[in-house]
C-alpha cells in the first residue's frame, strides 16, 4: 500500500478551476466517503483552501489511485481528465510526505511562510480522522507534519518578517511605540485593507480601534467589532485627537487628512507621537505632515520597500526550512521502516516464546518431583537463553531498518527460519 498525493494550487491552476474544486464542510464529508468506498483507496484526507486542493490517499495500487483522484478532480471541475492533468501535480511516497511538510510549513504558500496554512492542514487531517477516512498511516504522517512545523517555526524565522501591507503596518506601529497595549488606533476608511490592519492591531494589544468613514453606519458596524467609536469624515479632527495610530485607505481622489488638521490636533493632544500609515492610492494624507514634530508618516511605497526587504529575509529562512524539512523526511522514513520491522520482531518473539514454553512443558514432565524453586530457575534459565539468542537477530533487523538496507532477502530469511507469518 502506497501514499499518493494529487493536487492543484495557485501556481498550477487558474482561479476558475480552483474555485470549482474547493469544498465546504458538507461537501468535504460527502467527497471523503464517496472516494473511500472505492476499492483502491484505504485512507484519504482532502486539504481544501482558497489557493489549493490536495487529495492525499493510501492506495493499494499507485497508478490506479492516482488515476481515480485525478478523475475525481476533473469531474468536480467539469472538465476532461486530459485538461485537469495539465494543472495537477502528483507525488508518491516520501515525495508526498515532503510536500505535505512544505505546505504545512508555509513554503508552498502564495505568501511565503504565512502561518494560516498550518491550521488549515491541521483542520483537514482532524476532519478526516473524525470522519473515519484517515487511519494509522495518514494519522502518523499528520503527527510528523505537526512536529516538523514546530521545528520550522522555532528553528527558523520564516514567519517573523511581515510581507503583507496590513502586517507591516502593525510592525511599524510596534517600532514606533513598542508595546501597543494602551494605544488607540483610527481607521480612515472601512475597506478590506483597513479591516485587516484593525484585526492585527487588536491582536497585538491595541485597546480600541475607532473608524472614520463617509458612511457612518459602516463606521458604526466596524468600530463596534473593535471596541472603538465611529466618526464621520467631517469630524476627522475629533477622531485624530485621541488616536495614536492612524491607518488610512479611502479611495478618495483628494487628501482627507491635511497638514492643517494635524497641526490643530497637535496643539491639544497630550500624547507626544502620532503615527500615520497611508496605504491609499491616491494618497489620503498630505505628505507635508511628516515635517511636523512627533509625527511619523509612511505611505504605500514605504511599506512596499519594507515588504521587499522582509520577503528576501523570508526566502533565506525558507532555504533553512527546506534543509530542516529534508532532514525530517529522512527521520520519518527511518521511523516508517521501524514500524514495518516491529510487527516482525513481535511475531519473532512470540514464535520463539511459544517454542520455549513447549519445550519447558516437555522437560518438566520428565522431572518428577522437582520443587517449585527448580521449576522457576529452569524457566528463568530458558527465558534468558531465548533473549540472548534473539538479541543479535533483532539488533540486525533494527540496524538494517535504520540504515535503509532492509532488503526482502533478509526479511524472507527471518520469516523462513522462524516460520513467521508477518
């Protein structure tokens, strides 16, 4: 029985295909049970995110398993198998294990090193386990995957340097203020970028996130989620008077925060520093405010420069992570080989122990009247002899497994002389 993985992602398939082969939770349950009923599959996990769909299976036949999974994806996408094959990738055995390790560690993500994929992979395996389609083999790969991710996160800095605008905005705030607890943020605009920045700021300890927006109802809705207060753009000075961090992205053709607004606010503010992060194009904030005392201003170009530097740092850390993952794959292979040997060792000990007991019973029949003490000593002696005789064969089997030399001839030899079934 072999491991096979068939998938497609943002690099191999257009969005029109990716959206067709994605799964919600109900569809995922049905798909798992539909496929697992096929005779060729023994275990199955489906990893489905906005950027990838991957089917991971233990199959009794590699080629048949791969063909079944590719056909399933084609049918779900509503395209011929020949077309889906232009966009899928296939991995078998240890290459599949390595791919799973890389995906879960963020090395195959659109945003290199992003941590969300770890949770998505974990959820996929947990779902399959609870659905009863992931057995011992895939569960063991899952455990090794989580261990690998932990090592990647602790032994490299692949996730440390921000490579998205919203994350960089938060990192800049931390560089200016250090600890963000007790700080108050202001969103100018209520679009997706501002919302992401608000989420990250709140996670980093900001007390509240106020929202200033053209539509007050939208400002009220968003501010309510982040313990903040809503403002109209006409009251921007009131909002600025209590803010420490301002993130702006309105889409306005003209500046919504002018130098005169900031000058007026600075005269009445108790706080010394005021950070502006302008991620709008055209810019929302007049660049002249950067010359005011205590004011820090970063625009989208500044953020992109930070992102590029951080992206290069992540690439270097990804190289370290790749080396670590390769090592973890080799460790998994040795562990897997030992799992193949262990049943044989158990059977070997069981078989020899049965012989020992049989011969002990024969001997005791001829030793009439011997004391219990003598019987115990004979039992101890025979057990000791058995262990010493088995020590070298078992040691040799384990050594062969560790050194990847567990050839079928050696296995057959042990099965033959000890009459093993495993």
